[in-house]
C-alpha cells in the first residue's frame, strides 16, 4: 500500500498543492501548527532523514531551496523549517518531508532570541 504522500505526489489523493515541479510537491498541511504551514515533499519515496543515502544530496538541497522560495512568494520575513525524524522525533508520515511554518505576528523585541 502506497503512503499518503506518495498518493498526493501521484495525484491519487486530493490536496491543496501550491507548487510542483519534476522532483517536489508543496501542499498545505491539513493540521496546521502555524498561520502558514506547508509541507515540502520529494516525489521520490524516502522514509526519513535517517534513510538518506549519499545520492540524496540534491533532493535535500531542493527541499530547502523550494521552502525558501515559497516563503518569499508568501511574504514571510521569518519562518521555521523542520524535519521530524522517526516516531520519537514527531514524524507521523513515513515519507521524508520538510515543514515550512510561518505567518506569526512580529515580536516586539527583535533583539531577543526565541529559538
């Protein structure tokens, strides 16, 4: 049985796709944790960061640059990029994906680190 993200990338399941090219798909998270919460997903099924091989360097770079471009297009001046790895790390779907989270109101004190 194919995973839900594989079904989305193959258009076998509906989703709110906001960007797509030959290697990645970006769609809105159905359970958002921020005003803007998108998932950047490779079309190739890779279970997680823990399952990366040396030949995956290009796709990891592609995920990050795609998230950066989407954030810019959406006017996000600040945002978070998150990879969850394994159940203990909060990964729910066993298909590599990058969370792009943002859209929160600006903080009062820009000199304060809130990492």
